[in-house]
C-alpha cells in the first residue's frame, strides 16, 4: 500500500480515514482497573498509560514485550547558514556511531529491551535552503514520508520515534511557528549550543523561512520547511496508526515533525504519547498547542529518541501493574465499598 503513495493529496486521504481506539479493549481495561488492590487513581498517570496502550494496541491486557525504535537521519540545507554549533558531517558520523552501538540511544534500548533500527535518508543530498525555496519538492517529500511508513515493524507493542540531523532544530522551529503562529524567537532555542550572534542568526533564518512558506497547508508546511527525517517520522506515525501500534514521541524535532498531521486531521496524534519535554523552549510551547503532556521532564535535549526510549520503562511498569496486580477479591482485601 505505501509504495503506491505518490502525492501529498494521497497522504491527506489516508489522514481522513484513520482507525480509532479499540472500544472493547478500553471497556475491558475499565472493568479491571477499579478491582485492583489500590485506591482509585492512586497510580496516577500509570493508569492513563495502561488505558492508552490497551486502546491503541487493540487488546486487553496491554503488553510491552516487543518495543521498537526507529531513528531517522537527514541533512539540511540551512545548516550551511550557521544555525548549528556542529558541522553537517556529524550527521553521518553519528549514524555510524548508532550502528556501532556507541550512542546514548543504544544504551537505553539495551536497558529496556527495545529493538533499534536507524534509517539514513539521502545524507549526501541535503535539503534545499528553505529561506530561498521549498526544502523538498513533492516527490522528495513523498519518498521520505513513504520510507517512514515502510519502517514501522508489524507486531510492535510500541514504536519509539527519534531523529538525527545537524541543524534540525531550525526546521522544527520554523514548522512550529508556521503552523501555530508567534514570533520566530518564541520557537527558536539554542539547539546543540548556539548563542549570541549565532542564535540571532538562527532566529533570523527561522523567520525568513516562515515568512516565505507559512501560507501553505500543514503538510506542505512540513514539506517546505522540514526535512527528510521529519517527513519520515510523520510517515512512521501515520503507518503506526494504521497498524495499531502506539507511538512514543521524543523531543522538539520529533513533535514538530508530526504536528502537521494533527493540524491536517484533528485526532491524528491520539495514538501518540510524548516521552519527555525538551529543554528547547519551543517544545513546551508546541506541546501546549497540541494538548499533550510529556511523561517526564529531566532537562534532556539530546534527540536520538533518547527521551522516548527512557519512557518505555514507564510503559512497562504501567502494563505490569495493570495486568499483574491482584484484585480485591483475589487478595481477600476489602475495598472501600465493603468497608
């Protein structure tokens, strides 16, 4: 099916026909949860997480035995404008590091039993400078989007989405500003560590890109201001919805990449949770615009899917509690209605 997608219009058609949550699994979760040996609501967001997993996995009890992570890498034409503290060749070098097991995401995936794959998207062909034209033409955008769709494994219990791309907090800020308004400075942070004149230059680049492209539809905003890894992440999230695979989003770039889906079709991100809130100031603003609350805030800003991978531990705990706890009847404990 994915190989037949050749236009933004076809992607838009898929967004108009998204499957919803599984009502039977949700009802089974709601029937069991009040019987567990704890006061109602006492596990806080762990209860929300297990309910969400059941609804979007389409089964009860939910399981967390086969988590998968997909990290998408791309290069950006705007990196040549001095918006990053690191040169573009670091993208290729970090992809090699991922594949050799030396990055933070590798350690987190090992810790939580997450199957990891890294997809490099035409790293020898950076996107065009979006201050002068569209970052990607339609064929390039659709190819990257399709690559993301094809990367989603069958049968995963959850999909962790992450990225690598020097300079990509600049497209993230530009996409966010074009979708949700505000000044470029509201959405633009230090990224890999730019400051002073370099940060001012980054804000200027974001503003120029937004001014050129903000009148487009949400998907075309992503095409004109984003990049191959951003398009691929959006494609992966759409395919995960079709396959009933819940998604854990990572930080600012990941969330900006998929925000266009929600802007095109309200509810398109209902099967997604956000692992953490990034230090990037635009991420908190973006989560508010999307109505999302991250699972934790640990001051992280690495990317790579690292915050989402860490959140897999929370999902595993939520499933274990819901499925493994005894009910009041099984434990011989009086509940509040019997006291």
